C-alpha cells in the first residue's frame, strides 16, 4: 500500500505483552513506553480528559457519564456520501480537509492490505487525494502508533491521527513527549473487534462466498448490513446472526474488557450509534469545533433523537453475559420467536441516544464481568470510576468512593478492591 501520497513504512517487531492490541507503542525505539501509555494497565481518564479537553467528564451534564466530555452532539451526513466509506465518509473527509488546508502535513491512519481488504495496514498519508484509499472499516488492529517515528523522521510536526480508542488513549498519554506543533485526533468508536483471521471465519458463516462480501456494519437498527461485490445487499437481524457457531474466544479479552467505547480522548468522535441511520458526531473541544467547521456546508446536521428504554435490554445482556461464563452472550429463545423479536427490536427497543447509552452500558457490564472472570487482579487498576458508575444501577459492585460524585451510586454495593462483584 505505497503510492503517490501514501506510504506504509516497515516497523520493528512487537514486544511481547499481556493484554495488548498492538497499538504500535511496543514497536517504538523505547518499547518500555507501554508502561506509561497503555489503557490495559492503569488508565487515568480524568487526568487525560482534563489535559485534552480542559476538563474531565461531568456526570451532571447530560450524557457525559456515558459518552465523555463534549461540546456538541449531532446527527450528521456528508451531502455527497463518498464511495467506499463506511457511512458517508466524514472521517476521511476531515483528514482530507486538514491536508488540503495545510493544517497538517501528514495523516496517520489505516488502509486495507492489498492482499486482504479486511486487514488494516498503518499508513502515512501526505496528499488529500490519497485519503480515499483509506475509507471503510477493517476488522482487526494494527500498529498505528508505530507510524509516529517514521512521521517524525520525515519532518512532520503537524499531524492528524485517525484512531480507535485503545490507540487514541496511548497517543494522548504520550502526546506531551512527541514534540509536535499540532495534533488533530479524529476518533471512531470501537467495540467487539477481533483479529482479522477470526473475522474471516465469521464471514464464512454469513455467506457461501465470503470473499464477495465487501462491506459489513452492525447498524443501530439491530441489523447487520452486508454488501457484496455484485452490488447486492443483505440485512440480517442481530438475533439471527450465527453467534452460537463462533468459538467462545472469538473476541479477545482486550476487546471484551476495554473501557472506552466512544473514544473520549479524540477531538471529534465520528460514529453511528446515536445517529438513527445517520452518522453521530461528538465534538469534544475547540480543535473538534475547528474540524467540524472545515466541513462547512458539505455536511447536514441535526439534533440526535432518543426513544425507548434501555434498562431491560442492559439487564438481559448482563444475565446472558454471566450465563455465558466467559463465552459469547447468547440469547435464550426458541428459533420461531427470533424473527418476531428481531422485527420488534427496531420498533420498540432503545433507539437513537438511548441505543448509544444502552451499548455503552453493555460494554461497561461486559468489561467488569470478563475481567472479574479472567483477570480479577487487574480490576482495581483497569476499571475507571466512570465504568463503575455506569454498571452500578445494575447491581454490580463499585470500588471507589468517587463513583458517588459521578452519579452512579444508588445501587452500588461498596466492596473492597480485587473482589468479585455481586452475584
Ligand atoms: C473495529 C471497529 C468497530 C467499530 N464499532 C463501532 C460501534 O460499535 N459504534 C459506532 O458508532 N462506530 C463504530 N465504529 C466506527 C464506524 O464503523 C465508522 O468507521 C465510523 O462511523 C466512521 O464512518 P465514516 O464513513 O466517517 O468513515 P470513513 O470515512 O469510511 O473512514 C473510516 C476510517 O476508519 C479507519 N479504520 C478502518 N478500520 C480501522 C481499524 N480496524 N482500526 C483503526 N482504524 C480503522 C480508516 O482508516 C478510515 O480512516 C467501529 C470502527 C471499527 C474500526
Ligand atoms: S496496546 Fe499498545 S501500549 Fe498497550 S501493551 Fe500493546 S503496544 Fe503497548
Ligand atoms: S474493542 Fe477496544 S481494545 Fe478492541 S480494538 Fe476496539 S478499542 Fe481497542
């Protein structure tokens, strides 16, 4: 994946690590930086939120407990959706605009591997027209931050990074040491990631010709959308996905226990969860507002909507996750009922912002339960207070007195660290 304005430099090998999504830090000249950078060791979200946004999340402001600090939250679409984009292409268009305006000289992001379109390859993009090759979602992770050294060696002092939350956490933790003149961080939410190899197995369960699948998305209307090379499409209700045929370790422990779904340390988060069929923007700080302004009238925006109630769905998820005992949370229901519930969910289930809140709470529940089962000794350091506050209403134990100030203490059972949550 090297061409005019796009380069995929070689990296050192990754250093051996425990919980790790190979964000690239262990491949830097000083791999020990992982100790300061890794969200799987002892993340400090309040400190980094304050450093990046000027303040930590404020649970008294609507939705900040769930989505992190933000100034504006919007539904949005590019008026001219870009071909090959995952949604309408806001993410890559922002980076194009930064390069066009000369605000940055390089963008660090992922392109598809030329031999496997689902495999992410870290690339340095220096020309706006080369951003088109990066559109779309790949499943898996690759060492994005290993690009920091080749970027610095090439003299890039004003850069943009497009990253998923575990990459952005490490980037922010190291930002002060990078000596950059400007850093723009465009984040996407991320959940339920897995290795590209395992994802290929999932594709074989969805189609007899998995190599013809060109697009996959878990939409907010409880359907997975598939697109095929011949232009056809298919929508599968979540309840009818072949989850029971996946191995129980399909999702690695990293992705079952990471604690930042919405990329709270990005300047702007570009997702879809709260967008009700459109994209969903969280503009988090001044730099995020500058990014949004770059799009000018290329974009339409509106206020996000919300409908339904999430509590029942989150409780059901918690029970299924417990019953799965470390495996995949399967819903117990007869096959004949699945299409009916699948039809009902987009109509009566949580929608819009309530869907996004439900997903964030489910992810928090999942992180607590999976760590408790697999790595209980890591719970004290790895689970931040805001996650305890999110799970408290569902009866999961909280560790810290600060949870009260985050607004989630009503049902929290105060427990000593490194002990299992309530059962
Ligand atoms: C594994 C994964 C899970 C996601 N889960 C959710 C979710 O649950 N809820 C939600 O709202 N959004 C999620 N997203 C984000 C969502 O899929 C869209 O990417 C996002 O909404 C941007 O759409 P777009 O049209 O603006 O992106 P585009 O303009 O098409 O650009 C996509 C950008 O994402 C980068 N990218 C693609 N794959 C990867 C990867 N594997 N690792 C790092 N960067 C990558 C590309 O390089 C490109 O820069 C997820 C993304 C990934 C990669
Ligand atoms: S995820 Fe990144 S920071 Fe954490 S151990 Fe792996 S390479 Fe190091
Ligand atoms: S699910 Fe979490 S740990 Fe896994 S790739 Fe996404 S942000 Fe990283």
